[in-house]
């Protein structure tokens, strides 16, 4: 914000005026170690000017500056600021940053399992925590001035996205929202929605990457540019001809498709050895020689990431010097001090540390949280040079690199292997290029057979990443909305959601088309010279006649086939019949009646031209009558040409001739309904109209367009108010089940029952099922480990289908599980009846491990037992699922209270689970 030496007097004066207008921004910028970009300045100015802000900028561009300025403004004004993030790891990271800047007394942290200085002026939290505060009516919100929503594009997430919209819709009007988003192609649309629901909001979009990104492909051990001519500043990117040539050579060497010899036969050149991608260690060394480390290598598989680290370690490659190794050991010791000594072996601690000392690591959801956070810190410090990661690393964590490598352009989405989208490619490669450190970033795609450089170019040059709302009402949301607002206001609120905003916009074009169609329909009416209604009636009469004729034709065909099949059943060996049409038309003799107890008969015949084979009812247009009979040998060998020749000769010499063709009678002539329709048509006033056919063509066009318009109108009706209608269906189900009670005289129509109040405080994907289990006493009498086991079925979801049934602890658990499954089936039936999305089926895959852990068994025993049962359960997965079980148990404890037996068991289960690696630091 300071005057630049190159500024003209006019520019210096304008800069001085701006500093006077935005004093807080001037102070904030003076504390920064770098000069702000234009988009950062615009965002901060809008915020100090009293506007809400949406900032959309590429990964690493520095959009968090605007979020941190909201923190600065709150502290300067003596008011509160909540800084929300989508994941605990990002909350922890931001908390550490802000404490380092403003001090521990001014900054707090609230996540699902951590509470530090929650009454501070600035509180970092996960978005779910803020949503729960809003529903609980927390008084803290009254003092709130700013809410920063980092990674706000998370609202497109299928499972957790609705929380972002709930927060935006429920925040008091006086709170300014600061949305920080990755670059999305419909930022203006999102901004328009924010203006509609939050009032004055400034949209700041910056698509410029502060660090240029270069695209490459690694073909074998050759690193080649994807595009040619980038250095000359060409606006249109051209494929690198050297790369295309190299890929074509490799393709031919591997005996690729498309190479054909004479007469269309495949005649490929001699194949070379089967393609093998370069060894990971060779690839890392190649990147190191090119000065492209540190790098993130995205491998869309946990096992693949771990295997890649193992390959590099076994190669003997070391990327760290002795001093760096010492730093790694010190940081690792500090970060993992809370891990129990006895668990280190089963956690693979020593192998993990050895890889870190070499400068190599894996990063995926299966890692222990403490391990993941250590990797992140070491990577930021430059002590880990290569990270092999799954795509989860691209979501929010601050881990920029000089280079990003993609080994494949296909990933498994949980259901199938699918191609990367341009948006996903942009998000992953957006990590490349560290601002203030790198002059340029690099994206490298490893070539393998089947990868087309043009496909890579399409991904790299497409900037389409639209934000699509995943918002939908659920059971917990419905009872909270009814309790706070009443049904009518709640419906109005849902109409304001981004999901409904997008749905309504999606049918704007359809609505215009309906209007154009209506104009055309009016024009068609005017184009007719007769009475339009009478013409329409005449066309409908003709349509009825046509429909009746088709019906009779189908009936006649069906009846004839049945009669024909019955006549075929009567045929005997030696009967001579006439085949009326087709390639086999003429006389034929039956050599085998082909009777079947289940199917229609298929008699085997020999024709005059010596063909032999089966016939069916479809070969005849009418029932079959034998024309005569000839004697045949007792055993007929149809495979013998001589036998067929002799039978054909006997058939020709039998003196039987083909009958003349009978004219087929149509049942239409005898149908009374059809006759009445034809009489009505002849008697109709339009039947003798001079320009009848010309007029009828206009009427038929009118009918076709009218049918199309009605279909479009149904589509619009189904889209508009769709969320409010879904909300009404949810309320109907909840009323049936006793969570809402209709009040006939109340303006809002209903109120929340005691059971509904419990549901209001259960935030889970299976919230209604959990509430039903409490209501029906399914968990009564369960001991803490048993309660942990059954509650785990509501949160756990296996990554893959496991053969056989999951193992359950003995005792009371199987009975409780059976009752839970009965309740789930009842709920699913109700949801089907009300046309609602189904509650996910409980999954008992984690019941046995969490039960054993709650009983106090060691981590090694728990994971070994899980593996013996055929489960894929890493230490990181175990900790993550255990913490989710703890979170739901905590909610049950809060809902019921410790005085309730189930509430007390939930509290004891939480204490039993929160130990060892589960209690150790890390999100």
C-alpha cells in the first residue's frame, strides 16, 4: 500500500486518498511482508467498506489475506470473528497461524473433539460447529461481526455441503460473510445468490495464477513440454510436436492399435518389451536433476502411495543431508510424543520415520492423524522432498509444491473408475508453484499406453469448474427449522437456498421456450379456416380410429399365432405341409413334430430343395393344415445328404401340390366399436370441408406442440419449489412417527414433540435412526463397549464390499443389531412411501474392532483381529472411525444426560475409547 517509486504524482495522490479512506487496511498491509495483489486489495476494501465479500482465486493465490483482514477488523473494532474451515486439520493449522500472529489469549479453537478458549474474540472452528451453535441459539452469535468461510466451494460436497448453506442462511443479518473459494466458472451466479440472501456482497474474481504453471509429460525418462511456443507469449496453445512424435514412436514400439496389414488383417511390427513405467526412484531423480523438487505425486490409491514410498526407500535414494536428517528426527519426536510406546511397532513407526529421514512420505486418509500432520509440517519446511498422495491432499491443506505429478488420469470414485474432470485436474495441479519461493510451477503427467497427449491438453486448457449446490433438507434440519421458524417460514427459507436458486435458473430457458410455444400455438389456431374446436375433434376421432385398428391388428396377430401354435401341435411325422413365405417357402414334410412341454412346438422338416431344420409359429400366417402324408423310414438321419435327398425326392413324387393363397380376413370389419367410430367420422361437420386436409395439418402440428409444451410445464413444475415439497414430505413422515405434532389452530401448523427435541440435537447421517433407537429403548441395558459397537454401525461405511457377514460381539449386541435393522427397514419403507432419499443401511463392519478397543485391548490385537475377519482397516482409519463413534456417543450423552442409563453408558464408552492413538494429537 506504500507509494511506489515509479508512481506519478496523480497516482501518489490517489494512493494517499485510498489510505485515508481505508485506515485499517493501511495498518494491516503495513504489517505484511509482501505487497498485496489487486484482488486482495479489492476484497479488503469491500470488507472495510461494510460489504460482505466472495473471493474466488486459484489455489496458492493468497485469498486467505482477505479472511485474515476480517480477523484484523474484528479485533480492531472489539467484536467477534469466527473463522470456519471444512476439516479439523485445516482448523488446527489456521489456529496455529493466528495464535502466532495475535496471541493465545485472543484466539480460540472449536472442533468436534477440541475446545480451546472458546470465548475468545477470534474463534477458529469447523463449519459444523457453527451450524450447531446457530441451531442451539447460542448467545455468542449476538456479538458476532464477521464469519470467514474458508474453502466455501465445499458446499458442492455431496455429504457435508449442505452445512455451508445452512450457516449462510441462518446467520443474523448484521454478520458479514467472507467467502473464500477456489476458482469456479459460475462465481457470478454464486455471488448473485449471496446478494439475494445476505444483502450487499462484493464478488472478487481473479483467475491469474501468481506463479505461472508449465505443463509437461514424462515419457519414459524424458520430460517434455506439453505445449509449444509458451515462451513467446502465444495466446493459442499448440501441442508440442516433439512430444506427439515421441508418444507415437512408443505407441508403435508397443504394437499399438490401428496398424493393419493387407486385406484388413492385423500385421503389427514386432513388439518391443511390455511397457513398464519408470521406477519411482528414477522419476524422483529425474525431477531432482531438473530442479523440480519438492513434488507431490498424486496416486489415486492408498496402497499405491505406500508402495511408492517403499520402492524409493528400497532403491537407497536419499534426498536429505545429515543436518536435515537430524531436524527430521527432532520434529518427528516432538510430533509423536503422545503415541504409546507399545503401539509404535504396529503403526509402522520406524519404517515411516526412515522414509521421512530420506525425504520421502505418503499422505492419505489411512494414515494416523499425527503422522499426516508431521508429513505436512516437514513438507512445508522442505525436509520432505516428495510426497506420494491421494487426491484428499488437494482439499484445503496448505501444502504447496514446486511440481505436481499425476501418474494416472483415472481414479476410483467409490463406485467405478472414472476419468479426471478438468475441474479435478485444475484443483490437483493448482498445488504447483509456491508463491514467494518459486518463479514457476510445473505439472507433470506420466505417459503410459492409452494416454493421449491431446486428452491431457484438453484437461490443462479447460477452466470449467462450476459450483453445484448439494443442499437438501434432512430430518435434523427439518425439526430445527420448524422449532425456530415454524413450517411456513421454514419453507420460505428453503426457497432461498442456493440449490433452489440454481434449480429455478435451470428452467429459465425452458420457461422461455414454453412462452414461445404458446405464441406458436396461438398462430396455428389462427391459420385454420374452419371452426378450430370442431377440427380438433375430427383429428381426435381419426386418432381413435387409428388406435382401434392397431389394437385389433395386435389382437388378430396374437390370436392367429395361438391358433397356429395349436395346429403345429397336431402335426405328425410324415405330414406334408405348405410353408407360405420366406426362403423355405413351398412343400415340406415333417420328420420330427418337435413337441415341447414348455415352449411352442418347433417341427423339424425337410423341404423340396433338401433343406432341413426347425420351423416355428412365426413362419406361418395362419393355422397349418396337413396337405397329405408320405411314409418315412423309422429312423431318419438328417445329417446324411443322401437321406435328405431321398426324402426330398419322395416329397416331389407324392403328387401333392401347393394350395392357392387365401385372402386374410381382418377382424376390423366385424368390430362394432370401430364401425361406430367410422360412422361418426363420416357424419362429422368437417368431413366434407373443402380445405379439410390443409386445415388438419395445422391441427396436427398444434397437437404435437401442445404435447411438448405440457411436458415442459411438468418439468418446470417439478423443479420449482422442489426443496419446499421435499421438506413437506419429511414433515409428513416425522408427524407420522411422532416427532412433530400438528396443532390445528396454530399459525405454523405444528410443533416439535419431546422426541423431536432429541432429534434436533443429533447431527448424524443416520439421525432419524439414532433417534428411533433411543425412543424405542433399543440400547437399554447395553454395557459401554456394547453401546460403542452398535452406535458404530450408524457412522461406519466400508470402503469396499466384504465377503460374508461382519463379526458381532456376543451377548446383547446381536439382539440390539437385529432390532436396529428392523427399525431401519421400517424407516426405509416410510421413506419409499413418501418418496424421500433412503437412510443409509447400518454397517456392522467396525463393531468388533471398536468393541475390543472399548474393552481395553491393545491396538495390535484390534487391528490383527480386524485383518483376520477380512477387513481393510489401517491405523488411520481406525482412529478416524473411533473419533466419529465418540462424536455420536457424545451427542447421545448430551441428549439423554448422565442420569439416564443410556446416557451414562455413552459417557463411559467415550472415556473407554478416548485413549492411546485415538486420544493422541492430530485431527
